[in-house]
C-alpha cells in the first residue's frame, strides 16, 4: 500500500465527461490505444466534470503568460482493465530490456522487476478503497506545446522509468548542460499552470497531476500540515 491509499474516499458521484480535445493538444493516435489497450466503449479523453473545469483554468493561466501555448494531454481516464494492460506491457518491456523471457525469470527477478514497474504504475486494484488514480477520472498526464505547435522539451519522455522523471531532477543540475536549465524551467511552467487551478503534482512524475483523488488529498494534506492549516484528508473520487 502506498501512503496516499490510506486516504478515505467520500465519492461525490460527479459525472465523467468528455474532454473537448480541440481546446488542447493531444497525441494522435492515443499512445495506449496504439498498443491495443482495452478501452472498449470508454475513451482516454474523459475526466470528472470539476477536474476538466480546472484543466481549462490551467490552460487559461498558461496562455496568460505564454500566448498561444497549449496543454498537451497524453492520458486522462484509464479503466482498470487498461491499467492492468499497461502494467503487464511495462513488465514485459522490463524483461526484454534485461534480455530475458518469462520462462527464464527466477522468483527473485520477477519480484524485482514488478517492484520496478510499481514504482511508476499504480496497482490495478479492484479494491474500492485503493483505486488507481487514473481510474477515478481525477488524474491527467500532460505536457506542453508552444505557439508554433512544437512539443516543449521536458528533459525526459512521459512514462520513462528513470530518475529523470522526478519533477525536480534538473533543479540542481542546471549549470551542467546548456539545455538542462531550460528543461527545469519548462517543468516549472507546466507545474505553475496546473497548480494554479488546484491540481497537485505527483512527487515522482513531472507529467502527472490530479485533483480530488486520494493522491491529491494526501499531497494537499501534507501542505496543510506544514502551514498548520485545516487538513483536507478526504478524496472526492473513487474508481468509475
């Protein structure tokens, strides 16, 4: 169990609504549908109503500082079946990167590789008290594109399982390479736009933001404790 999964959920039953993707930038085709992830009748471009409203607020805040820039949506709603598919897919990628096959794995290697996968991928749990963040409709993976439609370089791709995924990875490395200061600045621009609208950023993934789920409540609670303010340790959204 991860720390945020201890947060209670008081489901508000807010609707899952379609993201107007013409208002944002998106990857097309969607990166997980290209892999044949089983969305069925669902779509990755859905969020809870209030989360979508805040995402639109984030883009407005971004464009006030950087006219013509847009938030690029990499992934949003993810049914638990898709979460399981991506965990399995990532596990196979790790095995292949080690030059191994399933049949060659020892129990120790299997546990080691699964632990690596679960550092970056939430457990595809059917337990209603600990849903994967994306399966609640409250989490979104995002990047930026500039006014010319070019992807803004963040220093590592979304879903990379490496230390570079840490939001502050380049913070203390800015003077080591010419581009690294820009990578850190670009990540800060994204974070500022998202947190202005009330999102919280995943502490280990520069691209992952959420509002209203267990991770959001856990992170907001930590900030409240630091400020000796009331603690909002209740999530609004469970799996949907």
